[in-house]
């Protein structure tokens, strides 16, 4: 059973900058046909906003706990958010 669209703001903590995390997250989000963005934050975390079918957004959150090969994820915070109208999935500045 499919549910309607949902949006989550995700913050990932750990060794997630300089290891290809953003590029890998974009690839996974596009594979899941989500819209949104991902960016590095000055505090060393990675932040993303993802919108799409609830199952796909939750699959991205689950992926965020693993990340790409060289990442070392310590924690993932995911909270409901309002969609921002982004089309596609991009790396934000």
C-alpha cells in the first residue's frame, strides 16, 4: 500500500564530510525518485531535505545510517519538514 508524499529534514553526524557522502546521497535520492537537496554544514554534519513517497523517504533515511563506503555515521536525526518546492535532487551550497 502506497502512502502520500512526505518531507524529512535529515542531519547526519560522524565522519561524513570529505568522504563522498553528499554525492552518494544524491545518487541514492535520485534512484528513489525523490526531490530535495543535500549540503555540508560548518559544524561537520551533512544536512538534507527529501520529499517524495513516504516509503522512499524512509528508505533514504535508512540509507543515511550507512552512507557510502568511507563514511562513519554516528547518528542520524530525521524530522518532518515542509517541502520547499525543489525539483530534482541537488547539492546545495
